[in-house]
């Protein structure tokens, strides 16, 4: 049995820490990472050797690697977090009730946040710093591929914060059993954020009794409406699909109005050939474009690579229907010059981010001006879309009276 | 297998309904309830007969009863909901991003809200009207004691709304198996709110894969700090304990500083004798006051009746510690004239509503100016404390560009 009482206790004192204390703790972490860069590289080497021996994919190994440059980048991200406004203590509402009570709605930390993630060890530092900044303690469960790297990172973080705040404010879990205990740690943990594969997220949702925010599943659509500017359309599709195919805000499906399919599909095909993008399509779409056959269920696949689906629809209602069926409610876009169609799309689509004439790749805390991001929520409760500092806080009502009774 | 696809479909069109359409649907419901009062009373009689035959408690039967007066009160509550501002469509943020995108954060309905509740059939109408007002469809699972009443109420609601919005926007589930399917209806239901006993809430939390907001568990504390005005203290304790003992914002435990215990406990005893309040206390507190013995675990009991616990502490840290251990994070109060102690209490207590010198009975959507309430959240995610119309909405980002790529 894992004991979560010390992280809970640490969250209480951390919730009362001043902005200056939290920023000092973060400054110490940034410095300690730089000072211990060699140590981190050495531990990271162990993980890399195991990964190579296990035949891990090149892209996974790249994500796992921490050299001096990456460590400096991580430390510099912490300095950026220090510069952000501390949302804790913000007065969201302030009023006198009908009974004469002075009521304030005040932003407070959530408490203890559990984050379960895969390979990338920079997440260990990112999550720790965002949580410390917002007065939240955190419980981290990283991927087993990064176990040595995560251990040394958390050891360095704990040492660096301990002169200012409790080192128990950051806790690392080391095995899968521990993660399953985290999911049931009601009363100790206030929120769990799973970041990673669909399987990981489903496992968390199925088993957690602690509240969960689902993140990152992104079957994102771009709909080319018949009035679209083709040049703009292909520029946006290219960017949304190829600029970073592995991320959740990348495009997975292009939907095209039948009226322009004959004209626009060859343009798509040309782009796909040029950029090495593989096309999947149902039998209807294969009349307009060449590609691999998929049935209806194929349109729910998140490729996360240089592959995409193409769907032909009769009109905007067909596009809305297709998106409603296959979307993970992350980000969708309409490309159109018809204001009525754009307005209909923007109001009807039930996703975190709905675009007209821009790449879905902008669904990102940085692009939205949040300064940092702990994940992108695809559920509707609490936070939707990119989650920055405010999104990992809660609030409480502080009520001052003078003997009032009801 | 229950089919939730029609309620999901109805939620989509309801989410696009205008304020006028939603208010017209509500007006129709209010009228239909008045017109069908006799029919409702007749069905309610069936439930009452079964309840009496089963020996249900007087208080439960009172809560189950719907006569003309109650039906009129319910209809008049709907008229009040009509008068409230429609939160849907509110622009929460509106800015131009660093990339030149026009980004709006817009309030939208949550989608489909499931509510699982016990005995009181007025909840059936209250929840339906709050959901319709906010563009949410709802799935209702009422108590089996009210099955006939709930059936006729939902039948009347469906008939009344059907000329304006889809009658599928309100769905009634009739048995426990159906409720368990509701808990797993991910992709169809966006939120489940359990209202009722601790057992009911725990069952929902343990089994739901749909996000849950826990409500209503209220072990509320009032702490009499040594500088307190005794007259104010007893007035607040009396109100918090006896004005409506069955509700979640009622007082369960009085905490008293040891320095004033000898002087204040006789005052508490006198009040308790006068108002018929039974006192529970641990062996330490029994040195100061007479009552039934409880051990530490007894302080976690929510009596919901004319019973209360008394705890003696050495100082404010002892009070904070006791509350941290036993509170359900609903509402707590300090009675004090010492500003430093008050500030410490208000900032340290991690509950939805923290009071200085006022009755915890004010933790209520009406008292907080929300106009209506769907429950009182005791968790920190999404909504905390009284939940009004805004608290059953979400938001989405609407982004307009002109061909921007990242």
C-alpha cells in the first residue's frame, strides 16, 4: 500500500505558500537541473541503453533522450513559468448577499494532482513546476522506459525545493501497481490527468474513483466547404497534417463537399504525393481520390503519422454528422468563404476548439497565451481544450458575517 | 440495454435553442403542471399508499407528498427560473492571439446531465427546468418510492415541451439496473450528479466512468474560538443545528477552545436541553459537557437530525486539524472577534464555503444569489459549493482566422 498522506500534508502547506516562496523553489529547481546536467545525462544513458536493447522505435528514443541542450531547455521553461502570474488568491467574485453577508469567491489550488504519462521525461519537470507554481502537490507516474531519468529528476527537484517548501510536494511512483493505487486514492488525490495513448487513458477512466480529466486524444477534422479558397485550404491542410504529425492537434481527416470533390481531390493527391502522406478513404471517396480502403470505423483512427483519411459529404450537415460521429472533441476546422456556413459550423460543432480558416495545430496553451500547458482536455467538465495554470486550480467561497442566521 | 442515443441527439438541438424557445418550453411545463394537478395528486397517492404500507418514516412521507400547494410551488419555481439570465452564449474571454487569430471562449451547455436522486419528486421538475434553461438534456433516475409520481411528472414535462423542443430532452429511468447503465454511458452522458445518501454517492463514484460531481455530504463544523461573543455563538449554533437539521448545510459538530470550555459548555447544554438536541462527545469533552460517548470515528457521522457532536481543542491549530480529518469539505465556520484567528481559519480551511461569524445554513444557491440550485458540490473539480445555472455549463474556444498556419 502506497502512503499518500505525506503528499497530502505537503499540499496543505504548499497551498498557503506565497508567490515569492513558490517562485524561489522553482528558481532552485532550474539551477539544480543545470548544475546536475551530467548526472541526469548519465542516468538517461541507462534508460537509452535499455530502450535500444529492447528495440524501441527511433521516434520514442528521440523523445526519451535528455542531453545538455534539452536539460537547458527544460530549465529555461521553468524560468518562463516563474514569470507567469500566480492565479492562486485571485478574487473571482466579490459581493454582498441579500442577507448582508460579504461573500468572496477565491481561487485556490486543487490540492494533489496525479499525472500518469509515457516516455518523455521532460514532463516530469514540466508538471512539477506547473504544480508548484499553482500551490498544488503532485504525484507523478512516468513511463517505465524513463524510470532512471525520472528518478534522478525527482531527486534533484526534491533537493532543490526542500529549503523553501516541503520536498513531499513532489512524489514519484515507480510501478504500475502504484499507479493503480493512485487511481483509487480518494481523499488524498483531487485530480488525475492521464497523458498518453488511448489505452492508458481508457484504463484510467475505467478504474479511477478520483476525478479524471481526459487529455490528448485527437481525431481532428478539417472540412473544405464548397466556397473554400483552395490555396488556403491546401496550405492549412499541409500545416495541420505535416508540421508535427505525432501530436494531438494534428489533422486526421479531411472532409470535402461533393460539389468540389472532382476539382479539389487532385490537389489533395498532389500534396499527399509531394509530402509522402498516405491516404485512406471509404468506397465513396475512392471514386474521387486514390488511397487505401477503410470502412466507416476507419474514420475513428488517430494516425499520429503521415497518414490521413478523406471523406466526401453532400453538404455541411453531412460534415457535422461525420464529425459528431468520429471526433474526439478536440479541434475541428471549416475552410470556407461563406459566412452563414462558417457561423453554422462554429456554433454546431461540440469540440474544445472550433476553427474557421486556420490550422488546428494552434490548439495549444502557448498559442492561446497561457504561457504553459499541462495538457489538452477533451472532456467538458472543469476545463476544456488547452489547460494552463488557471485550469489546475479550484475556488472556495469565503463568507464574513456579523452573527447572521437564516 | 438502455438506448441513450435519442437523449444525446436531443441535447444537440437543445444546445442551439434560443433563450426564447427554452423559456417558452419552461412556461408550457409550468402551465401543464397546474392544469394536471389532479392527475399528479392521483399518481402521488399511489406512491404514498405503498410508502405507508411499507412503513416509511413520517419525514420521508412528508418529502414524498405532492398536493395542490406543492405543485403550485413547483410551477412557481419554474417561473423564477424563466426570469434568470441564460448563461449559454456568454463570451468569457475575447482576444487576438499572438498569431493574429480571433479567439473567443464561449459558454456552452454540458450536453447530457444524469441526476440520480432519492424520494423527493420535486427534484424531477427542478432538474428538468434547470437543464432546459441551460440547453442541457437530462436523464433522471428518481427513487423507487416516487416511481408513479415521477412517471406522470415526466410525461407531463415531455408533452409540454414537445411543441418547442424535442421531448427526448428529458428522459426518465425506472430501475436500478438502468441507473448502472447510466454510470457507464460514456460518449452519451457528460456528467452525473448523485443527490442523496452517502451510500448512493459512493456507489456512483465507485462505478461511474462518466465524470461525476459529488454533492451534499455535509459534516459541517462551527468552531467557537476563545475570543467569541457567546451570545452570537449560541445564536449561530442554534440556527445552524435546529433550523433545518435534515439538510447538508446543517451543523454536525461544535468545536470549542479549551480556555472557554468550562464557561461555554453549560450554555451549550442549556440550549441543547431547550431545543431537544442530543449531544455526543469523546471522553475529553465529556469532562466539560454531558452527552453520549463517541470515539474519534464518531466525529465523522452526519446526523441530519437533532443530534450533534462536541469537541474540545487546545487552540485554532487543533480545530483546523479536527476539521481537516472529519470534514466533508462542505461548510465550516469560526466564531471569533480575533481578526488574526479569523484570517487564519478562512485561508487554511479547505472546504467549499468557509464562514466567519455566520450560520453555515447560508450555503445555498438561493442565498448566494444564484436564483436556483442543482446541488452543492463537495469536490474541487469543475464546481464547488452551491451549483446554479453557470455551474452546469462548459465552454468552447471559437477561433477565426484568415489562413493562419503554425
